[in-house]
């Protein structure tokens, strides 16, 4: 029974980690839609890249050209994304550690 529970936890974790990028892109897409026509010329792929990594390419200038309210949303998305990425990383480390611990226990 405990092994079955571990499989369910692993599958649920894999699904959650798989859905995470979709949620991030959904948040960024909302800002992209409200940003205006000039951002659409950049394209969603590059806009998303600039939101996630403004230090590369023209990211900083593209984000600085956004209206103030959207700049605040971008900053909030980046902070939330950083926190969620750390939480996912810690969860994966926990699962791997738990797996190693359970594997080392004697089966009986």
C-alpha cells in the first residue's frame, strides 16, 4: 500500500510541475494582450522571454515602455515565478530524498 501512495505522489507532482509553465505563460499572455499593438510587433515569444529575463537583449527597454500598471504586474509575475520555481525545486529535492530514504529502508 505505501508504494502505491508513493506512485500517486510522484504522478501528482509530475502533473503539477508540468502545468506550472502553462500557468506562467497564461499570466504573461494576459499582460501581452493588454500591452497594446507595439508589443504585438515584438511577438509573444519574445515578450515572454523579456518578461522572464529582462537582462537579455532588448528586454529592459521593452518592459520600461509598458504602462506603469503593467510594469507592476510584470514585477509581481517575476517575483511569484521566482518563489514558485524555488518551491518546485525544493519539492523535487524532497521527493528524491524521500525516495532514497525509502529505498534504503529494509523491506519486510
